[in-house]
């Protein structure tokens, strides 16, 4: 299935390259570049996702979740590279003509990418994220088709404007991916909802939370420490058993990997 996805995406990219290089449309050329960045993003995201779900080991005692960020970093590198190439292309472009064949290739590219999105949805899981990514490829294809059409039958400037919009969009995507990565690596706190759920779990065992310090690792995974108030007269065996149960429940039900401190 994955191989089919990659081959289809490659075909889509090639159709756009051919349409852009042979038949003049600069917007289709820029779109083709983003298609290849998209394929690179797909492969790297899968590779690092696989690494990120490996169980903890001696060199990564907290697990490998954050290796997933390497996927985002490679996405940024691929798209930044493509943004630079597109910019260079746009800056060195002089008057040109767009053939109607560019439009046909743009439409073919759109159809192929529609197939890619459908397959990614069917596979599900991590590919759902990828299909969301690829939906923007579809929107780009629509913009390009219209721009190339305008460029072919009215004036090449319309096609050029399409290419400029697409290039700006690549920079926007780089910025978005950057802020996603920064959110993860900057030890962002979880939502208030999760904090409430943690309070509920601990309250159920008759203890009171006095401080929660958690950081986001990846969706559904948090790490940190929790301080709880215990009564002075608590039985030590009972306390150890209670803390063990709390730890297990937080981990299994809420994805929270926290050490628990106690105070009176
Ligand atoms: Zn490791």
C-alpha cells in the first residue's frame, strides 16, 4: 500500500514537472517542486515515526517519542530547499508563453493526487496526517490549473502570479511546521482538561494533588512529576501500593509518565 502511495505521488510529481518544463507554466513547475518535497516529507515522516514508537532502551530511557520531531525537521529542510529553488526560478523568469498542455498536465496531476489522498485515508493511522498534508497539494493543483489556464488564454502574468502565490505558501508551510516542532521541544504544558483528569484519578485514591509539572512529548504522551499531599498517619505499605496504582492508571489511561513526590 505504501509503495503504491509513493509511486502514485511520484507519478503526480513527474506529470507536473513535464507539464511545467515542456509547456511553460511556472506555477505548475513550482507545484511540481512541492510534490517532490511532499514525497520526501512522507518518507522521512514514516521513517522517524517508526523510530519514535520503539520502546525505551538504555540510551533513551524515556522512550523515543521525540525522534518524531526529526520528521518535522526534515519536512522543513525539504520545503525550505524547494522554496529557495522556486524563488530563484521566479526571480530569473522573463516573458514566457504558457501552452494549454500545461493545463491538461495540471489536471492529470490533480487526479493522481486525489488517488494519493484517498489511499492515505484508507490506510489511516499516521497516513491520516499525511493525507491532511496532501489535501493542500490538491488545493495547490486547483490554483495552478486556473493560473495555467489564465496564462494560456489571457496572459502569462496570471500564471506567474499563481507561481508567486504558491511559493509564498511554501514559506507559510515551513513556518507552520517550525512552530509545531517548537511547541514539542519547548516543554509545553498539557491542556487544563488533562490536569483535571489527573486530579480526578488521584482524588479517587483519597490523595490531594499539590503540584503538577508535565510536558508534552507527542499527542497523547506526557512526562513529568506530580506532588501529592498524604496524611501523616498513612500506613506505608498501603501508601506504596496506592502510589503504584496511581502511576499505572495515569500511564495507561491518560498517557502520563510521571514520578510522584509526596509531602505532608
Ligand atoms: Zn534508543
